[in-house]
């Protein structure tokens, strides 16, 4: 098992990306076109709390000769903390998804109303911010990034990052809590729909490494399948630590860019630290 830059050992792949079905800038078919451009052979579309992009992505991927791994990124709660779990290789037709997704849409719709209310009460944003955020979301699942874009378009901030720093990020007025499903519920539906569950971007939860170790031990007891290790911004040292953690808990590993938009140059499609390992769950999808 090695951590290296050995590209070409595996076909090009990327197991974490977003489309206009949630907070990505590209439609599913534009995303597939970009994957072809980046010489990717296996891609997982993992929109936040929706499966709506998977059918158009399937059509585009089949036409382009790219293997689409149907995925999702589920927002869920662990000890009042919000975590993101990827489901990879899920069956979008699994009947249980209908109620599960309806609940998430309800939570996101209600949360958006609360976010708008709080921002307006602050007196710094236009009264129409909810309509503007909804317009940014279009038919997609609404989230804080749509508020960030609306705030930028309204001239309240000059970048999405500034919107998160001042209004939407952790602990800010627009960081509204919601009763997301808990981790066992997310793991359960991913498994029942035939997928593998993966803790997304483990270094992004503001946890010390020892708390992360506790979290992962608990997630392993809940039956999670994998940890995402090859994420942009993860250092080689963190890759090593996470790999050892995966080994000790007998978890698989995954990697993906978490691509949202072409302008974010540090999250290009297919770009993330390479982790060559028998534990990598890409092996479950190659030659399936
Ligand atoms: P939500 O799912 O609505 O809570 O929004 C979470 C999404 O916001 C993440 O998936 C990122 O795409 C985006 N996001 C979170 N924090 C930041 C940040 N500091 N700057 C820019 N985008 C962010
Ligand atoms: Mn996102
Ligand atoms: Mn995420
Ligand atoms: Mn993501």
C-alpha cells in the first residue's frame, strides 16, 4: 500500500461532485462533458440531498461512454454536529428514497425561510433575499451557497466566501440549525439502496484528530463503509493518518474533488491527492 503520485495505475475517476441539481454551477450533462475533457472514466455525481441530477447524468454519461456511479451527499447529524455522508453506487429507484428526500426538501425549504428571515431582520439585506436565493437555486435543492450568490448579486458582499465569513458560515446568523436525519438513518438508507456510505471530507468538521478518531470509531460501529481521504486541501500527513485510521477500523477509503464550479481552481474535476490502496472503493466499481 502506497501513498503516491502514481497516476495511470487506475483509470481516471472522481467520486464527489455537484451539479445544478444542488449547489453546483454546471448541469449534469455539462459536468459529464467536463469529465470527458479531464479524461475521467468513472464519475460519481453526489448532489446535496437530492437524486434529481442522476437521470440526466445517466443519459449524458451513457452517450459519452463514461461510467456514472449514482451518488448523493446526505446532510445528517451526529451529536448535534452536521456531517456529510456520501452514498456511492446507490439505486436511485429504491422506494425508500422518496420519503427520505421529501423530508430533506422540507427541511431545506423551511431552513431557507428562516435564513432569509434572520438576514432581513439584521437589516443588511434586501427584503426579497428569499426570492433571490430561490432564483439562484432554480430547480435545484436550495442551500446556503444560493444565499451566498444572492448576497453577492445584491452587492451585500463581494464574494461567496465573504458571504460565508460574514453571514452564513459556522456560528453566523445564517447558520440555521435543522433536524437533519441522524447518521444511522443515513447509513441505513444508503445500504438498503445498494450503496456504500462514506464520511465526506473528514478534515472539514473543525475536529481535533482525537475527536475525529472517536467519530470514526462510532461511525464504524454504525456500519459506515468508508472514509474520504483523497480530498483537495488534505495534506500528505493527514492522508497518512487517515489511511492508518481506515486500516485500524477496517474501513474502505474514497477520493473525490468535491467539484462545484469551474472558477474554483483548487477543486478541478479529477484533482485530489492520489491514494493507491487495495482499500480504495473505486475497485468495487471498476469492472462491475
Ligand atoms: P448547506 O448544505 O446549504 O448547509 O451548504 C453547505 C455548502 O456550502 C457546502 O457544500 C459548500 O458547497 C458551501 N460552503 C460551506 N462553507 C463555505 C465557505 N466557507 N465558503 C464557500 N462555500 C462554502
Ligand atoms: Mn456544496
Ligand atoms: Mn460536503
Ligand atoms: Mn460535496
